[in-house]
């Protein structure tokens, strides 16, 4: 799992998280995102620490966090937070087509250098850009 800070659960902010993840992957695929308030993390006794995200979208790298000091109990807490978020509507499912659109748009806007993408992602984006 990868954890990213997000200003809100509104579409644009969540789309940035999807973009960060999709551009770091080996291929573009559909994506499911669960989101919850950072306050729930502290309440569950789980700690997070900022760490640079592995994404070609330079402007988003500082939004990544690691869940630290994980043991079986804390891992269970993380799983519970994700399950609660999904059951409570804190979930976003994106089709492969939508994820691809986000990546292509980001390349067109200059947010992502197509050369920084992994081969299969770069090939698909380049094909769609014509």
C-alpha cells in the first residue's frame, strides 16, 4: 500500500494521488483508492512519517508518507481503517480509461515528463498523444 496526504477528498486532490501512483507503475490499470482523515491514523495508534514518494510527478513527491513501526497489531489497525473507509463511502474506483486520461492530461499540461515514465506506460501515453 502507498499512503499519500491529500488536501481534501474532493476529486482534484484525489486525482493527484491517482496520478502519483499511476505514473510510478509498470503499466496503467484501473485503480481503487481508499481515503480517511489523518486524525483516524493517530487515534488508531499508527504513526506516519514523511518520505519522498516514488513518482515522476515531482510536485507530488512531498505528499507521500510511510506508515512506520508496523507490527501485527498496527497492521490490523491499518486494515481496519481501510475497511471502514470503503464501507463508509471513503473509496474511489477509477477505470483504466480514467486513469489513462489523468496521465495523458498531466503530460499535456507539462506536469509529467513522458520520458520519466516506465516503458509500457510511456508507450501507451505516446500512442494516445499521437
